[in-house]
C-alpha cells in the first residue's frame, strides 16, 4: 500500500468522524438533551466545516497527488 493511499484513508476516516459527530450532535440537540443544548451552534458549524475540509483534502489527495 502506498503512502498516498494511507493518507487518503486517514483523511476519509477523519471526514467520517467529524461528519458523524456533527450530525449526531445536531440531531440529539434537536431532541432537547440537556448537555447538548448548551453547545453553541457555532461548534456544530465548525464540525461541519472541518468535515467538508477533510472531504476536500481526501478528494484532492486521491486525484491530484499521484506522482
């Protein structure tokens, strides 16, 4: 396995982690769970933006950095 495919797997796993946590927090916050209602909306947006950034990095690494 090449170094680039390992890096791509890490980017993809981090993307899934950030995206999954952001969606879970958003849904559970909507249900009114007391601990999660204290989390500001900016934190959820930050998690989503990090997920999008990791997804873009995984795509770029997979398509452009093959030398």
